[in-house]
C-alpha cells in the first residue's frame, strides 16, 4: 500500500512519518491484504492536532476517519482506531466467502462534483434582489456513482464518512440517495418517475 503523509502548516518529522506508515499498513492489512493507497494529513488547530486519514481499499470503496488530540501521535492513533473499527464492522460484506473482494468496481455513471462557496453574509440592501447572488465554484472533481443495493450504499457512505451518497439502485435501475439524518438514522430517497403514456 502506498501511503502519503502530509502536514498542513506543520512539519511531519521522520519518526512520526514512520509511525504512521508502519501502523497504517499493519492496521489495514489485518482486514484487507490489497489496499491500494492511503493519504494522511495532519494539521494544527489551536491546542490540538487534527488528523484526516483516507484509505482506498479498491473497488471504488474508500474508508475515511478523522481525530483530534493534543499529541500528534495520539491524534493519528485515534483516527487509525476508527478506520480499523469500520473495516472490522464491514469485513464480511467487503469480502466474499472465497477471500476475494466481493464488490467489483461497477460504476453506473461518471459525474462531476463541485464545491460551492457559501452565500455571503452581507447586508441584503447591497443587492438589488436575493436572486442576484450566484454561487462561486471553489473546487471541482470527477466522481463515480456506484451501481449497488441500498445496503451497499449505506456501507459505502459509512466507510467514506460522508453525510450523503448518490447511487444507481441495482434493483430499480434508478438514481437514489442515502443520507445521515440529524437524529442518527439513515434516510433513503427513492424518486418515483411517472412514465408518460
């Protein structure tokens, strides 16, 4: 597994880099022999170190976790513990009975993903109307929409640590969305398109 360790406005020393690479490789290989790559980013916010850890284990499945701690080593160790917990939880679903990856990378659609800047908090009188404001695109990337069941989509959303995921429902052949609700439950949007006669 190829591991990239970066620091945002902090210097990641050789000892910390070796600790991250070795422990991440060992932690992930307990559950997955063939993880492809990983990226670990450390940053500092006030008195804590913040660690973002993303592991690509193949077949379009990413595992992500983050943690904060006053010590950089402890911050990474907490994020790694969360990654291991997620992999342990979904190990059986990620692998078939024959020990090979169960889910082949079936992508239904290629899509474009955008990050938009929030609406400015200005005095409303500065604009003629609220409709004048146009969002600014601050980032864009390619994204794939997986072809999977609802259960697989929830698993992928949980592993990637994202609040929502669009997927091509393999049973209905329609685009659906799963999302994490504020009460902790999972929501599922399954639009019903009326066929014109």
